[in-house]
């Protein structure tokens, strides 16, 4: 069972940069549910899109898989569509991967997703892929390494495969930006976070989570060979982008 996220509830505690260590892993499912707008609907959409693009005999990757929630969603939707794929989850946090391991421990060994401990800043191996998911993860990869990572993903995707990218995003206009962020913090308040928790987490994420504008993400995707790039989800400062590597005619 996941504990409630109280990490930033104590105003007196010394706050360092946000990290994905043991303390975060223990409360992470609750954190996602209360901090990501429409998280359940997003999960449903990820499953539905992935089931459409998944090809039997290929690999499906969730990069930055955390505790394996999205892997579980993808697996359910793809299996229900009658397709057999090899699922791979990757994360640089061992405590997150341990929880993902627990999630799938009840499955027969050959049906468990492969879990890889690796740092996306160093790149990663993607091969024979029909679907790759980066759900709220690219924003944590250092900007210097993002283009290389997207290039590797595009390279490892089969023709007609897709990358599903969900990110916090910036608006072009500073007024709208401030308004969207205010609405986001209002949502967190409605979900039970105090002003102190919101402020401390904001501070801890500074310089760790670096959002791009939708257009910057789209440009990077097209530059690396994705032929179709469209926004499938937008909630104020959150966006979901579907990028497809179509067969060259
Ligand atoms: C916000 S969480 C992602 C949520 C998850 N993908 C989901 O579907 O709910 C970001 C995850 O990316 C991982 N991560 C961040 N930077 C990473 C990096 N450079 N390499 C590998 N994993 C990274 C973190 O450990 C964390 O588990």
C-alpha cells in the first residue's frame, strides 16, 4: 500500500533539491494522483494509444517508469488488444524500481516487465520498439542531453511506431504562464496540499524539473525524424504529445 505524500508538510525541515529516492518512492503513487491533473484519465489515454501502436513481437518501453503504474496500464491495454509484446521499464532510482518489481511479482516470470536501472542522461538502448513512453520524465533529463535521447528513441522505433511524451510545459506568454501555474497550485490545494507544501516542493523542483514550451518539444521531435507530431492532451501547464515515425513513402 502507498503511504500518503507528506514529504513537504514540515515547514521546518531542511529542503534540498527534489529527488526520487526511497522517501519519495514510498509515497509516489499518492503524489502522482494528487499532483498530476487528470492522472487517471491520462493513464487511460496512454493505454488506449499504446494498444493502437503496439505490434506483437516488438518491445514497448516506459522510460522513467517509477513504481510501474504506467507499465501496468500499458500491459493491461495491450494484452486486452490481443497483442504480445516485451515490456521494458527503465529508471535511475533503485527504490522506484524495487516498488515496480513488487507490483509485478505475482506474474509468471516470463510475463513480468524487464526493469532496467540506468540514467537517461547517459542515453539508453531502444531497439525493435513499437511504443516508447516518456510520462513526465523528459522534463527531468538535463536539457543538454534531451536531443540525444530523443534521437536514440527515434532510431530504435520501428516504422509506424510512436513516442508518447507527457510533460509540464511553459506557455509562450508570461501572463498565461503565471495564470496556468496558479490554477495548477489551486488544484493541488483542492487535493489536500497546504500552501507550505506547495511552496517547498516548488523550491525543491527549481533547476531539477526544466519544462520546455510545446513548440520546443515538437521541434525537437520533428528534427529527430518523427513525421507526425500532435498534442493529444492539454491541461493548463501539462501537455501530452503523440509523435509517430511513419513509414517513408
Ligand atoms: C515524475 S516521475 C514519472 C512518472 C511515471 N513515468 C508515470 O508514468 O507515472 C519521473 C521518473 O523519472 C525518473 N528519472 C528522472 N530522471 C531520470 C534519468 N535521468 N534517468 C532515468 N530515470 C530518471 C525518476 O526516478 C522518476 O521515477
